[in-house]
C-alpha cells in the first residue's frame, strides 16, 4: 500500500515552521503502531518516506513508485509518502519521528544530523555523465547567466540580481555564501543589488532563461534536468564559475529503527540496479546504481557550515 500526505508551510517564516513542526509532531503522535520494541528500537506499522522538493515533486513521487514498492516488499511495511514544501519540512518531519526515510540535500543533512545524530546517511546515487554533470556520486555548483546578456564575467555581475535556491541548499546557498564570497571579496548581499530565493534549482535555471534574475547558482544535475525536459537550451547559458565536487544528496533513515528494517531499507536502494523494474527509475535520475555513504563523506559540508557560522 502506498499513500501520500501533503503538508503546507512557508520557507522563510519562522512562525510557520514552528507551526509545521507542531503539526507534524501531533500527527506523528497519532500514527498507529509507532512504538519502540522490547529492544528499544523503532518498529512502526508503516514507514513514512519524504524527498526534498523539486519543481516536479509530484512527478518524482511517481518515479519512486518501484522503489517504494520494493521497500514495502523487503521491510514488510506500508510505505507512506510525505509531500514536503521546503527542505526544512523534511528535516522537521525527521526530527519529530514522523518521517523515517528521507532524501536530503548535503547541507540539510549536516544540519539535521547535528540536531539529531540518529538521522543517518546510508546511500546516494552514482550519477551518469550529462551536460554539466560529471560521472560519480558527486556534483558541482555552477554560476550561470543568460548568453547574449552583458553578464559574461564575474566582475560584470556586480550590482546584478542573483538567484539562490533555498536556505537549506548546499550548491544553491551554502557554497556560494562561503566559497564564492571569498572570490568576490565580500558577501553576496553586498556584491549583488538583490539576492532572492527561487525555491528550487530548476526554478533558478528557468528564472535566468526568462531574465527574471541575472544569474543563479544551481546544481549541475538539476540544471541538466531542465535541459533534458526541453525547457531551456544548454547553448543559452554562460557558466562563469564551478565549485569543487560536492557529495550527492544523502538518502537517510532514523537510526532508531530496528536493525532488520534498516538493513532492508539499505538493500532497497543498494540492490536496485539488479531489479529490472527499477530501470526506468534509474534512467530518470540518470544513475546506474546507488552507492553506500557514511556520515564522514559529508565532512566537507560540515567544514563549509563551520566557516559560514563563524562569519555570523
């Protein structure tokens, strides 16, 4: 059985986020069968799965159907899907114990893990090479502008309008604010006339193409997605800067789940390439397989977060 929940909150409103967390907590307390077993491990009747939002989260939900079906088969649990509206809402769901399995951004994972070490990474996907995306379990953040505009160099962007994705994004917020700010010698807010959050990498890419922002930081694999959908053309963009490699989005679970459940969740993803029915899913996420990841693989993100926090 596969069911879906939809939850509304505001990305930037602290009050709304507190309300969201409260709502999720109340709802989670009402879930039947969510009890700790004799060995003090979590053994719920159903597993709630959530992914960070993209431009087409509903479409991605359909793509995940063979994955959730396999998870249900291996774990023997019903799989429920939590429809998030921001990176923060996925984290809040996991912190409350409502979400058991999730897909986070690298920066979001580091924040969540620092708040609760029981939010543990176990895998990510190894990407196929694409237009800007390189092969392997990493990606880069890139700064793009519209070809034909006057914004052809980093220097030409002084006083321009910049698009970021979400405060919880690694390549769309953390990397630019920590690494790129060193290149320009000042904060993004001082260098650009205006800095806005678009909500996703896909929306940032389209915003540049439609001249709604002058430049944007986007993830290479998310940028490729917009090209592959035919919404933009690669030749319509300048790439003015690339970051160092960043580990791909972490797939995480609550470490308080019973060991057999965690092993079967891991097997769902790590053995996915051997399942004929999952080929369409892997093709859509442009990956050949999932690879095992550990918390230390994201230490590079922790170092960036530490540097960002030190500047406050």
